């Protein structure tokens, strides 16, 4: 009788450890949103300030914009989530 109780307790402990390690091993992976860039059609001149670029992009119905070097020139690129 004592042996069967000891076996049951050991089996229960093993099951709890197995479940606990499986729960700890699972991770939630979140999808990262990619940003799509489009060169601004209304920004004129060299892009020196990303805040100015963002303001022009918002006027072009984009949520944000930033300066990037493109072909050795600083250009304003508007961005939105793809």
C-alpha cells in the first residue's frame, strides 16, 4: 500500500513538473509590422529635418515620414504600415 502511494505521488510530481516546463517553454510571438516607404512628391530640396518631412507626409495622407540618404542625396520618404 505504501509503495503504491509513493508511486502515485512520484507520478503526480513528474506530471506537474512536465506541465510546468511546457508552460514555461511556450512563448508568444508577435508579428512585427513592416513599414512601407514612398518618396514624398511634395517635399522640395534636401531633407535635413525629419520633423519637416513628417509634416509634409501628413499633408500627403501618410502617418509619418523621415529623411533617408538615396543616391547620395537626402530625400524625404513617407512611411506607413504595410
